């Protein structure tokens, strides 16, 4: 891993192949290991023996077997997950792809508690069953079994929090992360930046702005020292800026936005960070009427809404509604001839100058409605969303060019909601309109739009 980070990729690949060949040769000795108890003069009847090398230089057979099956399981499973285009090259290099065998080896290591690598095997399999082959029950059993044997293992508590998070159990995820920090102890806990970031993320999604600021601020200060590797520093700064705006600390939020935009030349090829910089620049220079919606847009852009429980989603929806209400009231006062905020499917939208105050208010109103649409999609509240989605689908087309990302994302979610309400014609209108927009905007979803359009066009003749 270090060699890859330092750019020595060929050397890393060579070392991986050497490692694989060594494990492959040892695979033939697994049968003999079953019949052995140790490699050295250790009493096989002695209880509570350590599962690693003792002071006499003796390896227990279970530990040796654990080392071998973990390595084999890792290689078998990892190579089977590579993209199809790399499979021929990997086979040519001598690797063997066998997913089931890899899972079997890792399961043996975890369930039989074969030495210190049993914990890593359990975590690896649990994470695999979260994404690639979803099986929450299996992932939970692996982690619970390992926690029963090692109740103070930090990595197991972290993996448990990840499992809870992915299943929308935010409260349980916070508890597991707190336990992980507690198990770290005071010295190591002060360096547990990733755990603190996870806690900050949980508080951020729960709209507990003060606690989120505390944890994310700790992470931000730690990663600025360059002593800790953290891949996406701009995301942390974006979250703190969003929290600052939500707390009313606009000066701090603006300073963070300027810092991120000024450092954009140093970010390089990290697409995610570049996209966040563009969004922050819009909020810094254009969306100055109110920046409280940045927090909810950051949640959305980090794809957190799908992991949030229903009650918390309803709380988020209510908070978004309260943030947007003053803008709607002021917009109606400035333009009483408009029908914005009404129930008309195609509201009368007067011409609005791009740089006017009315346009600034309209952008905030549309931004809030787009976020509400996404929240209602994950809540499954199609009927409630249809109270404003027809209007929103027309308002998105009125947004200025500097707000292209909001226009495209808004049309996409309007299309998704219209499709769920069995109005495929209007859904296709929104999605096709979104697909015609220039692809030069942050958080490009052109591929997602194309997939939904293709699916709707296939089903349209059947209706």
C-alpha cells in the first residue's frame, strides 16, 4: 500500500505476486497443519495458550493456519472483485480468482478464531457482505461472534458502527463509535481521527450542529498538520463551513469556503474534491441570500439520505421547509404576479433577471424544494411530493447558468418522482431536458439520467 501511495506501482505489483506465490505454496500444507498442534516444544494439553509466537519462539498450529488461510482468502476474494478488463492480465500474472474459496478461507479464519488475523478476516467478510453480496445477518453474526471473544477490540466496534450506519441505525452507530474511542484509551484516542470524523458525520446528519462542529473541527485541525493521512480534506472543510452557516457563524463559513477555493489548484485529479470546491464557490459568490441549505446539499452530495432512518428524514424535511419559508414569503412580496408556491402544475413564472434579488430568492426556493424531493423519495412519500414536483420541474428550467448542477439534479429527481407516480411522459420530459444540459457541472449525473431514460423508454410502449 505504501509503495502504491509513493508511486512505485510496478514494485508493489511484483511484491504482491511474490506474496501470492508464497501463500500458494503453503496452501498444499494445510492438511498437514490440521494434524499438528504446534511448531516447537509446546504442551498440547496446556490451556489458555496464546495464539501467536511465545517467548520460546514457538508458533501454534492454529496461528500458522490462520496466517495461511487469511492470506489465501484475501487474495482469492480480492482478485475476484477486480474489473473484468483486468482479469486476463491478473491471470497472466499467475493469480487465481476464486470468490467462494476466498470466502471459505476467511470464514474459517474468523469462526475458528485462528490467531490475531481472525478479527481482520471477520471485518473483511462483514464489509464484503455489506456491499458486494448483501447479507446483513451474516455480517452481523461475524462481528458479534468476534466481539464476544474480544469485547474491547477497537476495529470490531468500528466495523459494528459501519454495519449500523449502513442499515440506517444512526443511534446504534454512534454508540459503537463511542465504544471504539473508549477502547482506544486516552493516548490512542487522541489520535483516532477517523473515528472522530465518523462521530462528526453522525452528528452532522442528525443536525446536531454544535457537536458536529466539535468533532469535525478536531479532525480538521489534526489533518492540517500533515502528520495524518486523510484523503479528502476539502470534504471536512465543506462540512464545517456548512455547520458554521447553520449556526449563524457566516464569517467562519466564508473563510473556509475561500480557503478551499484558494487551494483548488493543489487538489489535482481528485474529482470529488474539485466538485465540492465548485459548489462552495457558488455559495460563496452567488448564493449569498442564505447559506443554511449548504448543510443539506452536502448531506445529499455525500449520499447520506439513503442511510438515514425515517424519523430523522422527517426532521430534516421539516428543517428544510423552515429554512425555505422566509424566501418564499419575500419572493411573493416582491413578485405578487407569480404563482410560485401554489398548487398549479404549470405555474405562471414571470421573467426574472439572472442577477436580481428575485432570482437569488428563486434559487434558494428551488434548492429547498429539490432537497425535499430527495428526502420524500427515500421516505416513499410520492403523493406528498407530487404537491410541488410539477411546479418544481418548470422552475428548474428557469435557473441561471451558474446554478447548472442544481438545475440538472432537480430535473432528475422530478423525473424520478413523476415516474413513481406513473406519469412517464412528464418524467421523460424532465430527464431529457436534464440530459441536454452541458456536462460541465459538479457532481455530474449524466450516466444515471441515461439509465433511467433508457428504462422508461423500454416500459413506455407497454403502458
